[in-house]
C-alpha cells in the first residue's frame, strides 16, 4: 500500500479537519481503511512519523514509491474476474477502486482494469434494476382474488413487499392496488418506456 497516500489521509483528517468520508473520497481508500489509518492500526509507523511531523509543523515527508506489481495475463484475468464477482454480489465500484489501490497494481494495468470494471458495473447495475423492476411489475400484474371478511367477500390485490435493497421478498394482499415504486426503479422504468 502506498505510504504517501496513508500520510496524506492522516494530514487531511487531522490537519485539514476533513471527516473520514471526505478523506475516503479524496484519497480513494474505503472508509474502513481510513478509520484504521487514523486510529493507527494500519501502518502505525506512518502514523508515528505523522504525529512527530505534526509537532514540528513540517508535513513535507515523503516515502519511496511502492513497488507496483506487473500482472501476467493470467493473473490480470483472475483478478478482474474476482472483482467482477464482487460487483455481481452487490459491491460498489468505489469499493472496487479502493481494492485496486490497495493491491498496488501497475498504474496502467489498474486504469485499464478499472475502465473495464466500471463498464461492467454500469451494465450489471442496469440488469439488476431491470430484474427488480420486473419482479415488482409481475406481482402487480397478478389477478385480483376474493377474501372472506366479516363484511362478506372482498376483492384483494397483490402488492409486493420489498427489502431495503428493493428486492421483492413477499407478496401481500390488500384491498387496493396502491403501491409506490422506489424512485431509482421508477426512473429506470420511465427511461425504458421512452
């Protein structure tokens, strides 16, 4: 891992006063890594150097550039497949980018892989949104049923029950069809309709 980025993370957090989320966006590491860096768990010798420099007010310390790994074609393909699996399992592209930084891959290879993974992420994200939307619409398209209540027979309609990631996890029957499609899925639906 690049010690200069770790030092910069400490500088941004302790001197500039940025929150860990802001440091994460500026440097590219995950928030968890930034927390470990600022708590001195990850690379404690860099944290020690930083706090010594903080006493003097001189933050010009630099470390040698990390030794980047030049991946063979097989290793490159294996790593790219591993990252694609992360994307399929719901990881964000931001997290994948931080993994690329942490793996110290040669910059040209990392940039090429990131572009391919970003395109894969966009396509896969749209596919997942389409699957979620189709599941919702399939439930809403189910025919009405009759339900026996104290007042007699009543018509009930299928309404999807969603989890926090907008997957259909159950079907509930209600006396009306009112259902609000989540905003992201609705925008995808209207985008496809046009």
